[in-house]
C-alpha cells in the first residue's frame, strides 16, 4: 500500500495536531507497513523488534504531534529515524542486561562493511570477543553494531547512537560523526591485523 501523497500527508498531520480522534488510526494504517518494510530493508533486527519499534515511533508522534516538522522532510522519513533510535535504545538496554555476552556473536559472524576480513575462527565468539572488548569502548558499541550489522550511514542515526549533543549544528554533527566513524574503522583495522597475527 503506497503512503499518502504529500498534500494528504500534511492534512493528516494537521488533523492529528488539532486532536482529530481518527487521524492517528489513519496514519497507522497508511504508514505502518511501509515503516516496517523500510526498517526491514535497512536493518537485520528480528521482525518482532521492528514491529515494536514502528509502533513506538508512531505512539510518540500521536502523543506529541509537534515533534514532526513537515518542513524538514516526509513523515515516513521522520518515523524511520524515530524507530531506528528506538532500536538503538533497545540495543543499549540489552547490552546492559547481558554485559556483552553472546549477543555479539552476530557481530563477528556478519562483518559487513568492516574494512578487514576476520580469520577462519570469526564465528568463534569466545576467541574474537576479547579483542573487540579490549579495543572498543562502551561508547562505541551501539554505533559499531549499526555500522557493521546494518551498514548504517545516516548521520542522525549514528549521532543518536553516540549520544551527541542536540545543540550541535548540522555541519558540526556531520563532522563529529565522520571523525568517530573514521576512528572506529581504524580501530577495527588494528583489531583485524592483531587477530590475523595471533592466528597465523
């Protein structure tokens, strides 16, 4: 089902802002499937997490319609960004609960976008995790998962993963995300060389 045309989208948002009791149901019907599909294409999270993130994103919009500024982009793009932030927050919560346990198995099994090839034992989490745990700071883990697992490149999503101050300008945020991503990639290169050296 295609999402509404821009004019209809704007009318839906105005109705939601004005307290129209059925506007939220119409938005959920019009954007729900498209939002989940967009998340499915851009992440590797389980479907139940994607549906939860989509629902949470729409509930935030329904409770505070003013958080969406139509002048800054399409409603679907806004909902995707909010949903991805929810997925990031979920990752942080699970990481605190499991203390870097075997959750990170997929991280080393699917090194998409990482600028080095892990050795044959890449699927052996117990061997690889000590290298990553020693080299990667707690601050970098959420962004690392997004970049490696999902190939995430969005400045806004990565800025949220790194908890960058909202007071930064667009240019400052872009520069800081680039600086941190470049630093993280160099760290992964060093980790890859170390793993290869130790297992050669």
